[in-house]
């Protein structure tokens, strides 16, 4: 192995190690951000859980309370809630660290698109969680607590309630990322807004299927998830059409060229001698008189040619 090859291998290994060290530092910063928020919120863990359970407790009958089935649930459930909330609140820091690690390998035009999408994805996820808490929870819990028989005492376990609401938060947070997914598909050239618009019926059916998979098995939460996904899909179409209007304009030019070529073909057909079409249309058997006239004309033409020669 030559000295140049050895230097090249050392440079590659050094570059790999530097990337690994940077990745480690980024991950440590993410963990520290979550830990700091967790330590700040843990003192109010019980109060935070009471606030989270308020959409359910307001619909419970009088003298009805939530229960803890497991022995450690009174401690572990608020602990789990605060930990998940810390990750949720630290998401801007986590995504920024991930962006800072990936950004040096992106082109300038990719950075211009990725930075707004990163901020928008965070805001849309927060909007999905807020929509679930302030709109979906009151409707779902109000329906569940009023539909049961009167002889049933409603006493929801605090651990199962937390799992239920976290599943809804996660589902609605992901569902609100539909515009980001639509813009990314158009940005990388896999499709266009016009093509996506033509597939709208399939998108609507897919929204209801995703709502069925991401939400608990009830129709209300499924519909309340599918409808915003449909609306956000339309918003993504509008945003992608605005962001990539130059690309759409080029596609419009190609379409116009194709239409011009097709219209030119129609004009060529229209400019043909209509007599040809009549000859083809009038291609019927000749009568005896017409046959004799044709023969006389042919003999006259031959006689004329003989005189000329």
C-alpha cells in the first residue's frame, strides 16, 4: 500500500470518528434538554396529571373518581406523564440537534426547503395534540360516560387513561403532519399537486383507514382524525402548488405543447382535400353507362399518347 492510500484511509477513518463524536455530542444535548425539563416539572407531576384528566373527570358522575389498580401506579403514572411531556416540550431542541448534524451535508436549495419544513412540522404536531385535547377529548369522553348502562359505575384506571390519551396525542400529532408529507413528495419529484388532486378519493379512504389504526376502537375519534387529515391534505396541495409553482408552470407548458401538436394534427386532417374523402365515400359499383364512359375516356387518352409519340 502506497503512502497516498494510507493517508486516504487515515483521512476517512478520521472523518468517520469526527462524525461519531459529533453525533454523540448531539445526543447528549438532547438527553440533557429532556432531563432539565423533567427535573423542572416533576414537582408538579400530580397537578399535571389532574389537568390531563380534566376532560374525563368533568363528565364523571358525582362521587365518582379515578382508581389505581397497580400498587405502583400512583407514583409511576405521573412519572411517566412528566417524562413524556418532557420529551414533547424538548422536541424543538431534539429536532434542532438532528438538523445541525445533517445540515452540513445538504445543498443550499435543500436547506432552504428543509428549514421551514422543520419548524412547520413542530408547530403542526403541537397543533394536533392541542386539537385532540380541546376538541376530541370532550366529545369522546362525554359520549363514553353517557352511553353506558345506569347500573355501571365508571371508575377509570389512571394508567390506562394515560395510555389512551397518549395514543390519541401521538395519532393526532402524526395526522397533522400530512401537509409536510405532501410537500416532501412534491419536492423530491415523486408526484405533482395535480396528480395528487386526482387521487383525492383514495386519500379520503386512506385517511379513514389511518384513523382506524391510530385511534382507539371508536367511530368518533376515527372520524375526528380522518376529517382534519383530509383538510390538511388539501392545505398541503395548496402549499405545494405555491412553493413549486415554477415547476407546475413548466408542466403546464409541456401540456400546452402536447395540445398544440394534437391540434396541429387535427388542422392537417382538416386541410386535406375533401374530394379524397368523397372519392373514398363514393367508392360504389359503376353502372354500365359509367363503365362505357370510362372505357371511352381511357381509349381517348391512349390515342392521344400514340399521336404524341
